[in-house]
C-alpha cells in the first residue's frame, strides 16, 4: 500500500483522481480505484510577510581601511606569560573569562595582574567571594599593594556600576561572575539566568566605555565552565587555568581569542610569595638536565598549543615471572602505554609480560600526544636492560602497531627547542628535514632497530 502523508487538515488524497476525503478508505469513492488514497503532504499555512521598519543607524558605514586601529591596540598587562596567551595584552573594551578549578590560583594571578596594571592606570578589583580584608592579606603576602588599586566587596551589579562611575578605572576585575547578581533577572546568584544577565551587562558596559574586563569563572566537576554556554560566546577571550594542587606548575591555556591565536600556553610557578611567570620552564620538566645519564629516562619535546616544551619520561621495570604484574602510569595515557608495551614485546622482543612497569613524567606535566611514543619506548627498554641513554639525546617519533616510526607535526620547532637547550643528537622519524646548527639527526624507521643498540 502506498505510504501515507498527513495534510494540515488531517485528510487524504487519491493518487489517481485527486479526490480528498476526511478519513482513509480502501476504495476511492470517485474513480473506484483500490488502495490509491494516501495522506497528503502538509501544506504550511501562508504567513503574512513581516516588514522591518528602517531605523536611523548609530554611525555611518565606513570602508574597512578607514577604520581606526588605535582603539583596538593591545596593551601589555605587565605579566609576560599572560600577555603571550592574550596575544600581546588587553584590548580596550575586551572581556576576558578566566576559568579554573578551586584553589588553582585564579585570584592570585589576577591580583598580580591588577598590581602590575595599577602602575600605569587605575584598577578596580571587585570580589564577591572574599572580604576586602582577605584580599588585602593576600596582596600583602604577594606584594600587590598599590595606591591605584581599589578593592570593592560587592555582589550587586548596580553597585559595581556605581563604583565604575565614581572611580573611572582603566581595568575592571570581577571575582567571580557566578557570585554577582542583578535585579533585572530572576533566579539566585550563580544560576543560569543571573550569570547570563550579569555577563551580558558587563560586556555591553565594556564595549560602551572601552573598559577591559577580567572575569573569574567557576568550572564544573567535569572541567567545563560553569553556567550557560552563551558565556563563552559573549566574551572575547576564554582562558583555562590548569594545574595540579600538588605541583607548583600552572598553565594558562587559550580556548578562544578574538584578538590573537587561540592555542597559546603560558607557564607559571606557584610560590609562597605569589605566582611567577616562567618564560623558560624547562627546569621543571627535566629532572636531571645536565647531570649524569640514568637508566629508564628519555627526553622528548611535546607541543602544547604552539609552544614546544621539553618533557622527561621515566620508566621503571622490575621483577620477573610475576603472574599478574602491575602497570602504574602518572602523567601519561594508560591506554597508550599498554599499547606501547605490546608493541615492544611483539615487534622488538623486549620481555615485559611478566614484569611490573611504572611510567611517569617529570614536573607534573601531562603528555598525551603520540610524538612521545618513541621516547617512552626507549625509556622502558632502557629500564628493562639497565642501560642509560646518552644525556645529549632527544627522541621524537610516533609508533605504529607494526613497529614503524611515523612523522610528527612541528618537527622543526621541536628540534629548534631541543638545540636551544643544548641537545646535540636527535632520534627522529624518516624525512624530518634539516637539522638545526650544532645538532646531528639519526633517522629511525623501525623501533626494533633502534632498541637493538641498547644492550
């Protein structure tokens, strides 16, 4: 029987003669044909055409080449690592959302930014989570006290606007946007409606007055930014502040940036005196840089966004003939490590199935990209055979299930960073290009070949 398609009136139409009926019947009453009635396609009701009345434009349209750029130039914040992520600094009227887990150091970082910005202009720091006295105590500890830095413990948006009208600041910091509320929206502070309304109002205020605004945002237990997704669309820049509470390393990662690259990373170190930018964080990630070689270690260079960072991978292989050996991983992808162990045993003849294997990174770094496969394979084999790799060797390459070594992206930048740190020899995949000055390249096609040299 012919498929049925309902009409807007709920009727049926004969496919032979076009007769319409309110109910379906097996035989058309007009042409007497059997099985020809089918539900007709719905016909959308004709809607009257809506016309929008023309209004007076706020400003005449101009050629793009005639638009002035002076009002859109980035101004340095005084914190070089944050400026790197922002694309040079803060643009007047820009709204930046900095999100991170509780206790990672968001308030400490922004208080440092406020102190640096107060040297060249007036800064208003609004806190809704702490009292002004608590912020002052932290400022005393980190040396962030300045005459042009003003504190306000407020949670009402109208009161914040009043402070802005009175002080006329050059920078506004709101800690945090989830604690603010406005009488123009329903719901409790931190709810979807209130958070959206506050963010939209602050964004409109920033654009109207050319005032850069830094907003602190909370994150959910899954690591996403708390609140409606519209927050990330409304603001100009979204930054993710990451770090392990048990490590001093902190990273600011660009998620969205309308004024610069969105894949930059800034490195910081949390100290008792505050947070300090680290233009060269290699010392955190290389435990024995410049020291004697140790079995079970290998150095590689990973790409975190656009930034090459050295990473030292460590492995420990112990025991023999263990029925259920343990595998422990820290800072690495456990599934990736398990795959590499299988490749080493099958393709390179490294006996690992009855031994306990421990693999970790140095300095709290998280390494998940495949470019570190060959370095981890060398570290595990070095630990298994108790033979140390030369201290001046850096290892780059991805391993396939057949044991082949594959090319990795950004090989030139990785090698340049390794050469800058003093490495003189690199194990690389085939067709890796020209070596930097002072560095020798050894191309590796199969993992078994290079591991045979570790005896």
